[in-house]
């Protein structure tokens, strides 16, 4: 499985993970000011189901937010559920 890729514009960003067969999982977010991002959706194709790919994408967003001193508002139901499972992410969770 490939490494997580990251692309951004001044107002949005996306983390993606692809496999050689062409399946692409993604986590998309928007920026809310200089100190917060909003996770809007996470999409994990069937080819990745059960492999923890969605959790990896959210974890990468958490790592990057923490390093940049930002908080995350997870509007995406999947991302919100992951935050609920990981109390160690509380420092970046904007409730």
C-alpha cells in the first residue's frame, strides 16, 4: 500500500491513499481561519475496507494539525467516530 499523499489549496485540502489497482481513499477538509480545519468527508472504496485505511487518513490529519498547532472539527460521521475512539486526539478536537 502506498504512502498517504497530501494536496492543498488556500481554502481546502485532501489526503489520499491509492493502491496499484487504482482504488483511491480520501479525506477532504476545508480551512476555517488560520487555526482550524473541518473534516468534511472520508471516502474509502470497498478495495480498502477492513484495512484501517480510513483511520490512517484521520490519524495523518491529526498528526499534521498537531504539528501546525491547529484544531480539527470532524463533521464527517466517520472522522467524528474515530475521534471518539481515540482520546489521545483530544488536544486537537474542536467540539
